[in-house]
C-alpha cells in the first residue's frame, strides 16, 4: 500500500504544455501568479481566469485531478471569502446582528476566491505537466546566476536529484522492514496516537541505518564515476527554446499586457 | 609493464598506536595485462575487495605501489584520469545509480568528465546498446530487475570509455537469471571490445570463465594461474576452506578412490565425457 505514494503529481502525456521548456514553464507560472495579484478588476481577472482555463485545457489532464488538488485548500478559500464577505463597505443588503453583508463584500469575496482558485490551478498545471527531474533541472539552470553570491546551486540540485531517485527505494525498504517487524509480532495498528508513534521506532531505526549505508555506497559509486562537484561539469540534455516556446511566451505576455491596460483604462470596478 | 601492476602492496585500516597494525593486504605483487579477463577469488575477509579498490585509487596502499596504465595511484593529480581508465562496479545495484532516469544515470560519468553534450548522447546510446538496455533508456531504475540495474551500472562505467572494468561481486545480490545476464555482458565486453575485466567473486563457476584466476587468502595471494592450473590444486584450496567447481570436486573424489581421470576438469560437459569414456571401457 505504501508503494502507491508517488512523489510530485506528474501526469505523463504528450500535450503542448508537456513539451515546452521547463524553464519557460516555471518562469511563466511565476509571471501568471504575479499578475493574478496585479489584476485589479473583474474584467482583467476574467482575462486571467480565461487564460488559466485555457492552460488547463491545453494540459490534457482530466478535470477530476484539478478538482482533487483544490480539495486541500477548500477550507482556505471558504475562510477568506467569508472574512471578506463581512468586511465590505456601503449599504448593507442583509444585517445579522453586528454582521452586515454588502454588495461590495460579495464582490470582494468572489474576487478573492477566484484569485486563490486560479493560483492553485495554474501551479497544478506546472506540476502536472513537468516531471520532477525536469523541474530540478530547470531550477538549477535558472538559479545559476546565484552562484556569484555564493549559493551552492549545483549542490542543491544534486541533493534534490538524489532525493528524488531514492524516494521509491526507501519506500520499498520501509515496506520490507514493516513486514519484517510485523512477522516478529510488532503491533502497528492498535492503540492511541502515542502508542502508534512509539510503534514506529523499530521501523525508523533500521530505515535510518540502511539509509546511511546506502549513502556511503552511493558516495563511493559517485567518486568512481569521477564526480568532483559542479566545476567543469557538462550536461547531456541541452535545453533550447523552440518555436512553440516563443509562442507560449508571446501569448502569456499579451495577456499580462492586457491586464495592465484594463487596469489603467477601466479602473475601479472593485 | 602490465595495465595494472601492484608492487609489494601492503594495506592496513587505522594506524591507531594502541593497536598493532592489522594488515588487510600483505606484500601483494601482481600484474594484469591489457585485454585480460582476471577473476579475483577468495572468501569474505580475504582482502579481495580491498585489493580491487586499489586498482582505481579508491584506496591507496599503506606500503608499496600501484600503477594503472603506468600512472602511480599515490599521485593525487592523476586520480580522475585513473578512475576514467579503470571503472569500478559495486555489489549493490540499487546504491550506485544516481539519477531517476536510466539514460541520465549513464550520462553521469561523462558529464563529470566534461564531455561535450552531443558526444555524451552518442556515448550513452552506445553504452546502453552494449549492455542491451537501450530499450529501457527512459525508464526509472527502481522499476528494473536486479540484473537490469546492474547492467545499467556497467553502462554508466562504459560511457566513460574505460580500458578496464573492475567488478566487485556484481552478482552477489542477484537471482540466477540476473547473474547470467551480467556475466554474459561482462564476457561480451571483454571479447568484443577488448576491455580488461577484473571480476571479484566468491562463486567458483564464475571464476572458471576467466583467462586467469588469482586466489586470495588472508590478505595474500595464495595461488594464481589459468582456471585449470588453479582448480587442479584441490587439496590446497580445501585446506583454506575454499570450494572448487562441482565437476572438479566429483572427478577429484573419484581420483581419490583410485580412478584414473585427468586432474583438470572444470566444466560439466568435460566431466560427462570423461565419465562416459570410462563407462564405455567397462
């Protein structure tokens, strides 16, 4: 059962969003998130919503998965929109004791909810269409300039790569150790929360010991293959921007420009 | 000069003053020629793995010298050149793969060497084809079988274009099918690409595949020679609690019982034909 856990939420596919350069995807996602906050009225927000919906359709990932990713933050959406609902100014539509609901409040709540929902959906588009390896790779390349302020970019990326590589291996090992301890009469399923946590100790200790042994082996294997840090290292995969990357960049920038124009010429809708 | 040469190599762990130096290797002098297939045989604690790690400068001798392609392993500046020439494959296939995709793992070695990207691509494809794992290039390593993983590990070394591959008990954690896959791959590389192979093992039936067998016991070389020369010394090996191949053992026992058989039988089919001949004579 533990083997079903997958890291990240990558959904393999061949859509256009799967194929664009991970660096482009990462940067554009950031840009869209920023512009979700720049959008100042319902028309510009509508443009952003349309853009996010388009991205979701292009990703070819089923709507069910997107809704599933919403579940985790549903509470935050409800909470913030309720808060905004009661904080509007102007003539009250409904008065509940000291609480009043105004038209302004309703609009505000709807606006904030849309923003949060779009935020989650656009990040899901990124994680659904980009494998963890590609994401790490993109991060390493984008963060490269940080080397000049002494950020160990290569080391961080290497750690992420190794962590991703060993997650399934260690999960399998956990499964094995759990079976072994159960076979010796370990009781993992009954008792209160503290008892259950205590029951995990005989699983975690062998897991740690074996993880250290693996780390020692891996370090040796890496040295055998001439690993000596990031200096003078080349990469097999080279990322080149292709025409569809430029198209997506252009479309996104147009949408963002549209948001700015609407903000300037049609102000004060909210 | 041989491709790998050791001169009076001594090695001991920890030089604590309270303890007497505990030699893992004592006065080892041996030579491995280019293109040779050498099996290093011995039971646990015989020092065979320790010796193997001297062949690519993972360990440095406490006394004596090790030369790899005429380069002294004690010279720190030659470390990576030596490791590029002589690659080491470890026992546990799970612990030596670095990346989450097969081809990216194979690319790890040449990437470290600073090989240009286009050439890495070519080398990776060639290495994967040489070990028969090309179809699996975009898979995740944890979805492969043990034998497949070990072949990917071999490909990872091959992509550095070494002259010599040292394998430290590469089949110890594999099932019989995985063992056959790995051994076939090793023999193919030795025969078709002329790569020098040093196979560390405690399986006798793997050692008989080699051109030359070096038997280690208690940090010393006990005996070396062709498989036939070595395994005909049944008594010597047994005195050091080492086994011989089953066919050799059977013929040896029959010889003890007074039968007139040749003393250098290694393989089952040889054994069968000798026995057949003897039975026909009756």
